[in-house]
């Protein structure tokens, strides 16, 4: 409370209660501004990115979780391991579903992390512009 009685703070106010009220309002406004500017507290709506009928979201997300990484892993094996040769691709052991799925899962995870990082950079650029 020592700063309440400082000459700088009391210059515009005539009593201590006004100064305390002003400090409280400023503190609350800083907290609100900080909360509104947080990248991590934004709402994420998966329906903007994935197609899912109303009521079947859980089923569709499960199917996406299983099929998209497997397809990404199979495409990675086809392009980078088999060098776009269908004969070499058929020689690969695609029966090990989990291995192909795990390769695709890791690829998708890296791509999503890069997208999130780029989104964060653009968010910070907009936040710097607004301030």
C-alpha cells in the first residue's frame, strides 16, 4: 500500500479510496486483456475441419482416427520406400496394420504440429498489429 500514497499516484486523485479503486480497475482490465489475447485458450471446433453428421460424431472421429493415418502411412511407403513402383509396393508387408498406421500417425502429427505453429505465428503477428 505504500504506492497508494506516492506523489505520482495521488496527483490526479484526492482520496485514497479513489486510488485503490483505480488500481483495482486497472488490474482487472489487464487481466481481461491478457485472457483475451491467449492463443491456447481459443475454442477449437473439429466440425470446421472434419465432416461428421450430427449425432454420429464419435463414430466418424473413430473412423478418421483409424483410416487417415493408415492411408497416410501407405502413401508414404508407396512414394518414399517403393519409389512409386507398384511391384515393390506389393512386396512390402502391408499386413502389419499397426506399423503402417504408426508411420502415418507420425506423419500426420508432424504436419499438424507445423500447422499449429504457423497458426500461432500468424496469431502473434495479428496481436502485435492490434497493440
